[in-house]
C-alpha cells in the first residue's frame, strides 16, 4: 500500500507503474466470464497507452468544460425539482429521496435519456460498481452480471434509435464523433458509455450524502455555506478530501520502483491509497478536521486521480454536487440530521450507510 500524498501522486504518473489492465483485473478477482467480465476487459479505466487514449478521446467534446458549463442551469433545474419533491414533516432516507436521484437523473438528462429511466440506470450502475472493490463480491456475481447485461442492452437500443434519428443530446454527439472514423467497435463504444454511467453514479451519490451530513454536523459551516454561495465549491472539495468516495487505485508495477526507501519488484500490485493521501498532515494541517475554509487543499484534487487516467467526469461531478447543494440550501432551510451516514471501506469505490433526515 502506498500511503503518503507525495508517493501516491508520483505512482499515479510513474511510467514504471500502470493502470491494471482489464484482463488482469478480471483474473485478479477470479471473475467468471460473462457480461460483467467483458465490460471490464473493454472499459477505458482498465486500459493503457493507445487503447486507453482512443477510448478516452471518444468523450473529448461531450465532456469538455464548455459543454459541462452549458448544462449547469439544467442541473440546477433538476436539483430544484428533486428538492421540491422531498417529504416534509417526517423522517426520510436522504440517499433514496435525493442523493441517488441527483446523479442518475442529471446523467440521463445530459445523455438524452428519459428521466423516468433514471431508477433503472441507477440500480444497474450501483450493482456494477460493487465489482470495483478490494475483494470482488463473488456472492453477488449473478447480480453484477445481470446488471451488466441489462445496461448493455439499454445503451445499445438507445444508440440504435439515434442511428435512425439523430437528436440534440450527448449520446447523438458521441455517435456522430464515433462514426467519423470508427476507432473502436460499436460494442466497445457501448462499454465506454456504460462505464461513464457507472463511474458517475455511486461516487456522486455517496459524496452528496456526506456533503450534506458533514455540513449539518458542523452547523457553523452549514450557516456559512447558506450565507455565502461562493463557499459551496469549497464545501464540495473539502467533503471529497475528508470522505473520498474512492479509497484507493490499483497499479501494476512494470519495472522495479523504489518508494520511500522500499524497493517494489516488477510484477507486484500497488494499492495507491487516496483515502490516506487526502489525510496526509504534510499536505493539510489538522487533516482530521472538516473545514470548508481551509486554504491548503492542493489545486489538483487527488480524489480524481492523476495523469492520463485522471477522472474524465471531474467537472461534471463537481457541478452536480454544487448545484444539488445550492438547490437544497435555497429551498430546505430547516433540514435536520437524524441518523448520519458512514462511509465504509478503504479501497476501490466505497459504500455508504443510510442517512435519515427531516425537513419541516
């Protein structure tokens, strides 16, 4: 395990290490071959070099900063509508009623999919994300495999409809860009879109719940964020540092590499801990203190990785969280926390427990 922030950042870009390849990920987890294994063999997160580049380039236009900025008002409208529908006068689970809906409905709207399909997308994305854990949950394999097949069929059908009638949405843009020279198969394109759906769901879902819970547990900072919306991006960044949704990243050692005086031979795996790096006292003073006013957070937030594999949806995730919090602050002044959530796990995509709140 690589724990210190300096070493974590370095190992994510050191050419002597590489992102774990899809075939190795499947073999390492002893994943039975099927729709899920096929997805992980193909998805850009588990590729390096040219294979990674050609898959990532598919999203160059659709995930550009200008494109995400243009969607910000639409994100706020969706978030405001969800807040207006929250139960009043009784306890409810925040994850179910808001945190799960935000990424699923915003992603559906941006891709050009019916918002009514968001629960279907969210359920399959949540099941598939369970595979990216320190220990593959073999007891859930049938659920994971079924989710991969369902999501593949859903995305394929949506793309086929756009072959017939192009629309003004992200899926149509992806399809038009892909059709120029078809750098990958249609099946591979489908897998990349599935991956974007999965990567943008559980991480935003748990981060939104933790963002609201941490602010409510620190009433002075909740008041500060309500009084000054300019503090909202800081609150998002601090939450991602304090309780990151991704605990670690697995790297493969191609050549011997020395880390802080320890020689790691080729052929080994490194568990590069973002969870530890983001609490490194050499980077952030009083790292176990939640403080949206801190000024010592690095500009390049490690929760999104580093180097060629840095999260392609970073700005989308940030804006989703910011607009959701802004909508909540605007219309839910009397929100109270009954049962705070807990983030579970130290590696891969972390899980979150239920969160009970009340809105009067």
